[in-house]
C-alpha cells in the first residue's frame, strides 16, 4: 500500500488558502507521502479536454487500497468528480482534508449547491474536518462518512518567534475588505493592520502596514495579541464570513500562534474552545468588552499565556495536527474494512 497527496497547481496564489494547502503537502511529504500534481487550466474549454486525460495519467500507477489525501475544495468540481470516479473504479482509499465548506459560506442559501457539495463529500472514505462544530453540522446534513477532527491548522514557519509584550499594539492580518469593523475602532488600544484592500476611513489608532506574503508576514507580527474578527461590527462577528467562524478554523489563528503571538477570538467562534482550553489567548463576546478583558490580564497571566503559545508554536511548525489527523483517518479506514 502506497500513500499519496494531491497537489493542485494554478489554483490560488500567494494567499492564506494556498499557504495552508502547500503546508499540508509538505508535512505529508516528510511522512513519506508521494505528491501527485495536477495542473488545472484556467480556460474552461481546455480544462474540459485535458483534465480527464491528465488525471488518468497521474493515477495510472495507483493500486487498490492505496491512500490518496485530497485537499478540498480544488476550485474545480469537474476535476474533483473525475478524480473520485477514478479512485472508486480502482479501489483507491480517499481522505478529504477540508479547507473550506462553501455550503456554510458562499452557498449557504443555495440548496442545489449545498446538495452537490454534500454529495461530493459523501464519496470520500474519510473526512478530516476542522473541529467538532463542523463535524456536527455535517452529521446533521446526513453526511455519513467517517470523520476526524483536525483541531487546528498547522503553519510551517521558519521565522524567529516575534517579540510579544502586553503593552504593545494588537495585530490584525487579512482581507481588509471583509473587516469594516476597523473603521469603527474606538478603543484606546492601537491595532497594527496588514492586508489587501485597506480603507481610507481608519481612525488614528489603526496603523496600516501594507501587504506581506503568508511566508514573510510572521516576522512583522510583533505585538500583544493577534485579533481574529470579521464583518463590519465591533459588537459581534457579522456577515457571511463572521457567521462562518462558528464552524471553521481560521488560518490566521495558526499564523499568529506559530509566530508566538497570543490570540483574541470571538466567544461564539468554533476555534474559541481550543484557544480557551489550551490557554492561548482570550475569547470575547464583543470588541466593546476587549479593554476590560485586557485590563484583567496581569504580568504573570500574560507570561504563562505566552509560554503556552510558544509550546503550541513548536507543534504547529512541525505539522503535529496534520500528521495525527491523517494517521487517525488511515487507521479508521482500515478498521472499517476489516
């Protein structure tokens, strides 16, 4: 039995999503998984004529019961279905690492799209989901495939841990178009911001520092806490992406933690339980509560928090969570087939 991991090229470039997929491929390569590269063409017409041929060629040497880790979504449902058809025909065992569920995000009000996504996920032998909240939602949707919880995304990061102090600015990194709450930032605590599509309406205590790639960003994150927040309200997470945090593991949590930075998360976010349980930061209902919450963190509590974050950073940099989740998934598939 051989182990493979799918690597898609010509998908997203230089984004957090691309970074997450590349990291998982690298982690599994170190565990002995062989990379299978499939290049998706941008032209729909070329894609239509070349995808089937390319997939057949790449999967030709696979044997029955080989393990194939596929990272989802692939940004081509057409290609995903062809791969699953080929795997089912050859008896290849498939593990789906979910990065995003569009049924919970962009397609949450489109019953046809939701049904199509559920049908695709139901064809895998095992799903690696973000957390228990995502697993529970999929079970409620009648997805009966065995599932393993990742808990948190790993983040390969070879930069020095950043300087952290409670008195320093907060840090926020991301797509600023989805973060209009920054325009209403009326807290005394300053926040340093990185990302594309900044607003011209930021108040004086929001300091914009430009755009950095996911690989170079970690060395610029010196601060007190990394903030994870979405939408246009300081009262709660709002909009499609704010609501999505009730189910997903934001990759920026892993960015902050792997850099040595404690985090601030919304209390209703799925990742909140992991953060609080491991004492890696604080959870709040509203940004209006933030200054009061920060005032209760004395020097000893902050030092202990930073120590916990540094231990977690070492795990994330080694690929601990990916390795364990894939190992569990393989064992689960084997146990079911006995």
